[in-house]
C-alpha cells in the first residue's frame, strides 16, 4: 500500500471510488496483468462476434464473448469497475439486442431491456440510500451518533470493542462500508495511536473493517452485492422486501459479529487495556439538519414496514432524493457527490444478468452438470464458498456481478428457490475480508499501519469460515418460516 491511502481520513469518505474499487495503485505504465485483461477482453468480444458456439444461438454466442470480457476486466481491473459495467451495457445493445449492428434472430432481447438497467427500481433504492448516507456525513450525524452510542460501552476494554463493532455495523447497514469505516477511524484513531504496538491496537483497528463488512450484509442498501441480488430477483419476477432481506440477513450478521468480537477480544485485547475516547460530538440543531433527521427516520420506517402500507421499498427510496432536494437540505453539489460509479456498477450487473438469461447463455453454461442430483446443503455450501473465496481476491461488487447471474440460471434447473441462491451468493461475497485488497474498509485499516496483513488474514479466515458455515447450514433453515423464501 502506498502512503496516499492515508488521505482517506481527510477526503470525502463518501467517495464512490472508495466504496467500490481497490485502492489506487502506483502511478506508472500499464501492468502485465491489466494488459492481459484488456487484450483478452478485446479478443473475446471480436472472436465471438463471428464464432457461433454449438447449442447456442447467435445472440448467446455474442453474449458469451461479452461475459468473458466482463470477467477479465473485472478480475484484472484493467479499467475501472464502473467503466466495465458501462461497456457491458453498450456491447449488449450494440451486438445482442434487437437494434444490434449485426444480424440477430427475431427473439433478440429489446435494447430497452439493457438501457432500462440504469433506471431499474433497485438503482432508485440504492440512490435513496446514498442520499441518506451523504446527508448523514454532511450534517455529521454519523460522528454524533457514534459518540452518543459509544458512551454506554466505555470503561471495560473488551466492552468498548463490542460497542465500536456494534455501532460500526449499525451504521454500515444504511451507509456505505467505506464511509462508515472512515468515520469510525476518525473517531478512534487517537485511541488507537495511544496504545502500544500490537495487541489491543491491532485488535481495535481490525474490529472496525470487520464490523463494517459484516454490517453491510444487513439491509438491501448496505452494500452493492445485496442490490445486485435484489435486481436479479426482481428481473425474474421474484419480490424480496426490505424487511424480508433484514429478516434473512440480520440474525446471521449479528451471530457473525458476535463471533468476530469474541475472537478479536480473546486474541488481541487484554482485560487491563485502557481506552480514552472523545465522545463530545453533538447533533446539529439547525433547520436543515432537523429536516434531514425527519426524512431519514421516515424513510427507514417506511422501508421496514412495507408489508403494512404496501409501498415498495424501491419507491420509498426516491423519497429522500425528492424531499431533501425540494427543501434545499441537499443541493446540486451534494447530488454530484453521490456514489454514481456504484450505481453504474450495479446497473451493469443487472444488465449482464439480463443478457445472460434472455439469450439462453445461463442454461448453456450450466447444462452439462446434473445439478438436481447434488444435495441442497452441499450446493448452498459450494455457492457460499465460491462467493467468499472470489470476493477475497476481486471486489465484492464484481464477484456478485459475475456469480449472481449464474446462480439465477442455476435456480431454473433445480428445486432450490432462486431467492435462497441469490441471497447466499450476495452474503457470501460480503464475507470476503482476508486481505487489504479484499475490500476498501480493509485497505483503510491497513493504511493506518496498525493492522499487519498476517493478522488481517487470520481474522478474515475465522470470520469467513464461520460465516460460510452458518450461511450454508443454519441461516436457510430460518428463511422459510420467516417467509423470505
């Protein structure tokens, strides 16, 4: 990691690049890996424009080339992740849709189905979440809330770590993982740097990114993989409400969080450690701040009570956008500061899933294996493992964009509910946190110089393995009775 990563504590923590991409690499020429990604993607697109695969139509063959190109570009990060998403939509319209430049069949997908991904209801839901997160940072609600909530946990060191993790996870459910991590490090850095090297310093520094990553699992707006899974389900005509997602994810999130706290406390935090934390931050009492509080609380309440009033959480997601702009609580600069690259990334994933499904590519890729003969528990374990392993080495969003469309195709060939497969893949992707490059919160923690990679791997493996096992063997047992699947 370069020294430039320390700027995360000075710049806008809501930066879209912080949320979705790796940390910036050293300036210089194009690396061999990125060059391979660019050349491989170009070759894949060109070759499958003219080569038709056996058992697959013209549109499906071209979609296969686009799918390969997306894999190469997302894995190698040869171009920005959001740029790959935009390229996917463009190529689908250009070569696969009913407005393609080259001849296609009569059943080719409508070009509006690909452009429509940019205004998918899930995009609107995420836009509302970003507006709330942006407002929370603007009016310093995050800093004040963390200060207030930390007070009951002061005194005993391990209890303080529990408080830090609970507050981080709670904030991460409704804000970006990166913004939450940056906020909590801003609060905790004086405490961390006052501690001797190793031990408690490492433990409390690791507790923040772990809690941010795990907390994002809890709501549809917590992290992009959740939105990608919801978008794929909605495209298949399957509805999972905001509250239903929480019923599926929050119990798992809390158990994984508890295990993480127990392990971090046992391994790193001695009982006699002393933390001195500044909890003097106050809530803004200006007119605009009060309006923001009302809009934020109303939005969250409407999200969580969808089954009572019947208004879709996607529609509710547009409420804070309109209300905060009309009341001038948020302005044009705030709108421009939103995580637009994230929305492009999610839209690209939705469009990719639409193309894979509508061209028959999913059935073609999965048709060679008799999936119905594999026990459901083993299948779910495999999906969770694949999501976890993949998201440790490429971004969580890219992992979900690649895996969820395949999972939805798999759901068409077996009896396992599509909602179960999509949720398992999304949550599995969120468990990847073994390396500094696994997720932006990890990179922020690493950039402080207080979290050795070896310790990050140890904690990441423990949290990941426990999470995968719970996700495969325990969590799905509750989803049916709760009405999620």
